[in-house]
C-alpha cells in the first residue's frame, strides 16, 4: 500500500462507504421483508382481505351503491376474515355485510353452497339460526387469490 496519506485516506473512506452501503442494503431488505410478509403468512392474508373489505366499503362514499353490486364477493371476503379469526357467522350477520337485499343475499349464500365454497349448518345453541362458514375449498380458493395479489404488490 502506498504511503501517500491522501491515498490511504481515500482507501479508508472507500472502505467505510462500502460498509455503510452494505448496512443500508441489509436494513432496507429487513424493512421490506417486514412490510411485505411472506405470501403464505395467514396474518398477511387476513390483512389483505380486511383491506379489500375496507376499500369496497369506501367506494360507497364516492359512488352510488347500484354500481357495486357484488354480494357474493362481499360475503366471501367476510367469511375468509371470519375463518382466519376462527369465528362463525349466522346468516343474518353475513347478509348484513353483502350490501344487497336479504332475499338476494340468501340466494347468493345458497349459490355459494352449491358451488362448494361455503357450508351451512344449524346453530347448535339456537336451532332457529343457520351458521355459514367458508369450507376448505372456499378457503383454499381465497387463499390462492390473496397470495396472487401479494405477488402483484411486490412486483
């Protein structure tokens, strides 16, 4: 190594900068990993589903209700959230999330059952109520969809 003090100082500064750049990259990668958890993380998928529900509800502040008529999708997202939180919903509670008339929502629940996405069962504590839950096929389909969304967010 040269004995020239300017060259020595330049080499030291260069090494220090290289170390700083390495540390900044490591911190940025750790921060990105914290903000974009693995797509298979159930908590991350729950957050995405909740964000979708919030976004869908916010639309109604700016646009008329009739242009967003997707009761089945609203119910599927709600059922996914309930599934992740290990909660059950009765028909009345689920219908209230659909944004559609009760009879329309009930028809959609029946259709989702026929399609194999949800399961209906009589509430053991109140036989007048029917519980609706996302079954394994419905959960897997929504999980794959939400995982696919995480790929879009990370690209």
